[in-house]
C-alpha cells in the first residue's frame, strides 16, 4: 500500500518470493529530495504494482518492459496521463505538469502463456534554459498505481472478459504555476496529447 505520507512497496511475483520494503515517511523530504528519492525508487513502484496486479492473470506470466520506441507487430495500445514532476539536469529548474504522458503497448502470446506490457514515459523540455533534450518525469507513487491499475483493467477487458472498466482519471492534488506548453512537450510534438485517455 502506498499513501502520500508513507511508502510501503510489496512486490509479488509468481516466480519469486514476496519482497517487502519498510515504510518511509515522505513528509520529511524537501521538494528536491522528494523528487530525487521518487526518481530512484520508481522502478520498484512500477514493477511492484505491476507484479501485484498481473500475478492474478495466472497461469499467464506478464512482463513489464520499458521502451524508447513503439514495438512493431500487432500490439494493443493504451494511453494515459498523470501529474508528474520534472527537474532540469542542466540548470536545476523544477516544475510540475498535469499532463505526464505514458503509452502502453500490450500483447499476450497464448502459445507460451506469456504476456508483455511495453511502456514509454514522455518528457518535457526546460522552459528556463531552453535545453534541447527532454527531461525525464519523476512519477508520484499514487499516480503510478493509478495508471498501472488502468492498464491492468484494459488488459483484463481485452484478454480475460472483463466488463469495460471505468478509468481512474483522478490526479494528485496541486496547482501548477503555468499552463501546459505544447512546444516543450515530447508527447505533444508526437501528436499524443490531444486526447487524455485512449485505447485500441
């Protein structure tokens, strides 16, 4: 279970023993420390929540795989948004966005009982120093839980007969200082910010 004041991650996998991590009080972190901590721990959060949910699709074994490009072939697509935090590695400027974008591609191979969920996290450029590269988003744990839950339900609908699930569209509370700048957004430049949630 992950809350705004504590972080406790339980990773469950059909092929590995349960791993538990002691709760950590996130309220004691400064904004910059929290961002760095979340960036370092995000792999645990993504894979922990994914393993916890997708283990329920046994006997199929599902794998979560990050990617930098869209896979080729017949993959289903699910697109989601979240509140995320950015910090420029060049000048140190930090900002919050309500349009953190993630795209999932998923496929189930019935012959080998394995499924794959590939995902790409989209970045933004720094408005202050106009750096050319995209900064990677730092995801809040509750936002990760939300989007992984959404793609879990979508996979369930496609392959396991779920009734079309309601999407969680809530976001972590906050008021970004500036409007979304499509000129600095990687997802916008690739034409992926027009619709908040889509699937095929």
